[in-house]
């Protein structure tokens, strides 16, 4: 097992070090080559905080990401032991339960310990709640998965290693349109993530010539969805009474509360007569996969979900295999982006040679732009968010007596088309 690790590690680090040397050579202030005089100031343990959703509405995502993050830490420390003896990365992880207020409390506790570099949190609601405190207290936040459009702010202390939902909306709209949908009903969680993705998808779908119902915005603290699902059923019944059911769909923007909602929807046959579409909040959900009713519901509804597509590589495969061995399921995209954040943080800190958020903030976009990690190239835009790209299409497929997540297609952003994997053309 050690030889493959050294193969990718050597190539990856060589690429990044070359990038840092190039950065210094072209006159980028504060970006010396690793091993330069400035970097020698740094030694000992480098504390990086990680705010993860280990419980709450995104707990299965948090489990995936913890495994990916721990692998990155171990690989980084193995590398540092040879190039910088006495220096190591210390991960300080805590659970936010996907709750904005709890996330803020955990961030404040980390700040009290002097931890100034934070990975996460997962949801946009959490990131929005942390942003003012992080900006005011010179703390850097790098989220692996926050996509809300209103958080795309240049110059702040928040970086996001995923594109915002102005990229995912068109992917979902094209996916629905190519599947023959001409009218859909949105039902979405009432927070910054849900509102933003709902609006982005609706705009793109209308631009294609489609029609969108006013939909149902639900309270994110809801524990049951009887009223919302009854309203949804009524809307679907009305739609298919005047349209071909094959042209009608439901767009669900949810986290793992989707399981409760779908169990309620399963009681109404009319909701299984139309196609359903999800998003990155449900793609790869362990809760949905392991729920008998929720997983089976995916079959008659041809339930499809979009999520940003990482780039396949040797490192991607290594992370995937490791995380699958740890959690027993296909890792979501954010498993790869969180892995890469720890590398970019480490290399940026080494580049400036000190544990200084102000200095790292200036070089992190440069380092990120030269880094090819488990998720691919991590180039950021002027708002500190990842540049847009392609989106994978996920579906739960039956395998014996169980269900497994499969990537059944990919939305190609450059051509605005969906490319289906062989054998999955039936989703079109």
C-alpha cells in the first residue's frame, strides 16, 4: 500500500512546489519556495480547526468528510516528516450539528484557543452565521460545500472550494428540460441555500421556455411535513389534470430531512406519477440510501440529484477507496474538496512562513490556483469561490436487496448538455 501513496504524493507535491516557486519568481510578494528563509520561521504543530456536520441534517456527509480530512492530515504529516521534521498538522474537529448557532459557538471556542484557520462548515446557513465573527476576528473560513449565491463576496475572510449556485441552477434546469419536463413545482428548505438554488434553477428553466409553480417553502426546523406534502399533492394533481404527467416534475431542495418528507410523499400515489429532482443537498445522502421507503421511492420517480463533479485522477481514486472503506458508501463531492482545503491551507501557511491569517489570505488564492487535488484544479474566482464546472447526476439504483448511489450522467457546462453514462439513458 505504501508505494501507490508515494507515487501520487510525490507528483502532487512536486507540482505544488513548482507552482510556489513560479509564484515567487514572477514577483508575487510573500510566496517563497518551500524551504526558503521565510518558511523556516514555522515549526511545531500547526492547528487547523474543522467544523463538521457529524450530527443533524447532513450527518452522513459529515462522516464522509471527516474520513477524507483525516486521510489528508495523515498524508500531509507523512510528507512534512521528510521535508520539515518537527512540523505537523493538528486537526481540531468539532460537531456543528448543521446548526448555525452551534457552529458560531464552536468557532468562538476555537478562536479562544488561538485557532485561526477553519475548514467548514458544510451549510450556507452556518457560513452566513460565522462570516461576521470571522471577518471581525481575523479568522479564515474555507467551506467545502457552501453554495449560496449571496455569500459570493470578494475580500472577506470566507473561501469556498465549490462554485455557487449560479452554476448548479442551469445544470438542474437543463437536466429537467432534457428529460421532457416543461412544468415543475419546487419544494425547498427556507434558508439561504434553499432560496438561492430555487431562484437560480427557476430563472434558468424559464429561460429555456419552461413554467414554474410558486411552490412550497418549508421551515427548516420542521419535524414533519404532512401539511406541505398535502399541498404538494394538490398542486401535482392540478398540474397533471391539464398537462401530460411526463411533462410535470417536482424539484426538492433539501438536506437529509428529505427522508422524512419523502416518507410522507410515499403515502400519496399522485406524487409517484411524476419525476423528482434533487440537488447537492441530497446527492449521495447516506440517510436516503439506508431508508427503505426513501430509497424505493427513487425508482418510480426516477429521482435525480446534481452535485459538482470532481476530476478523476489517481488521487481522487485513492481518496474514494479510503473513504468507502471507512463509511461503506460512495463519497460525496465535498469529501474531495475538504481533503483539498487542508492541503491548500498547509501549503499557504508554509509559503508565508507563519501562522498569520492576514498573510495567508493574500497567498491562498495563488496557491489554490496552482493546486490539483482530489477534486481537481482548485482555482478560485474574485469572490474567493471555486470557478464553475461540470455537475454529476446521481441516482439510487437497486443492487440486490439494497440500493447504491450511482453517477448516471454528467452535465457538461461548456456545451450546456447532459451526457448519460452507458446503460442509464432511460433517465433522459
